[in-house]
C-alpha cells in the first residue's frame, strides 16, 4: 500500500453494505443498481400518503403529504452523482506467522468469493478468540475495503415502480414474469414483516453505480488509481 491518498479525493466517501450474493454480482458487474430505504422512515410510516412534487433527481426529492398538506425535501444519505461509495462486506483477518520456510501470510479474506487480500497491516486485526469467525460487514473499516463504487444517478421511487431493465441491473436474470417474481422474493428476503415490506410498496432510493476499484485484485478504472492508498 502507498500512502493515504484521501487528501487527493474531491469526491465524498460513504459506506454501503452488501450481502455476499450481492457482492458477487457487483464484482461480476451484473449488478449496477441498488435500492435502499435508509433515511425514508418518515415516508414509509404511511407510504401512500406521500407524492413527489417538484424535484426528484441527483439524490434530492421534494415530497408532499396529501393528508396534512405539508412538504419536505429529502436528501439521499448515499450521496449524489459523482460521489463514491465503499463497500462493507463480511470478512475475516488472516494471519500466519513465518515458520522459517516463508514470510507468513497476513491479509483480509472476503466471504463472498474467498478472495485473499495480502496486507501486512491486517495482522493487527488478528486475535485468537476471533480468528476462525467471519466478521460482520458493519465492522469492516474503510482502509480494508476492496470495492469502491462511483455513483452515476440517484432518484426516489416506490419499490414496485421498478422496470424490468432495472431488475436486471439489480443482478437478476430471466424473463419478465420470472424477473418480477424474483425481485419480490429478493426484497422479501431482506424486508419481509418490516414497515418496508414489499406489499406496502415502500419508497426507496434508486442508486446507479459503477465499480471503479477492486483493490484486492489491483483493478482500477482509468483515473481511479488514487483509491489504492485510501485509508
């Protein structure tokens, strides 16, 4: 790793969590969209009471409540087009001291695909009591994140308003009826029984992104090599 290049970035950096199956589709670049409910608790308490009135682009949406006749402007917590997201995913530190035959192994292994990112500074994360347990995505620190995403577009919509094309960009495949069923099943697997249950048709932030860095594999889109040293 080179020095910390954070000062070279003008784009805000924000974390985003992905499950293992979603990480795999992000890496394969079959997933280039995600829908999130963070910051929309007000709307999703009674989603049918709210309508878009005015701006709805660039991560900013003007909303109007038809019951109390009041409006509110919402800003996406995942940023706006041009911003960066770093991916939090399940992981485990790997540390094997030198046995005299080699220099040992120190690094981070990611559960989604088993990828090992060799890093000397990862040894500081290794503890005997947790050495064999996968660690939750929420505990991954930015300096050990491998995937960085460039936000291309953001807007607000109801979850059932998704198009067949966007379902495919969420990482699903198949024919239209199967895609719609698959999308509902995917949403239920995360939100079933919650205020954001699919059947309530919650409001969501639709986020379009592109992978610009996979630091574990040393892959960078042109111009994004500066992400190599971000801590």
